[in-house]
C-alpha cells in the first residue's frame, strides 16, 4: 500500500502518532500500543475533525488526559 491509498484521516493519524511519540521520547509503535491497551485508538481516530484543525499540542493534551485516567 502506498501513501496515495491512505485516507487523509489515516495519514493524519500516523502523523499524530509520530509527533506525539517524538514529544514523549518514545516510538509511534509504543504510543499505538498504549492507545490500544487503553481502548483509545478508535477515539483518537474519530477525533480527526477536531484534531487536524487545532494545534497539535491540544490533541496531545487531550490524549494525555485520556491515557492517564
């Protein structure tokens, strides 16, 4: 599968994971594992309409709040 076959939502999700991981000194794979374990992966993907129109820091803060609950 190449980049052209991925939806904008999925491309943003990957970008968000990579940037969130970079901010936290970890890997996107580890972040995805954490989201999966917290049952938040679908939530984060569904937040695309809001997350992609705001600053990434807002998305990071939301994810941080959800993961630490």
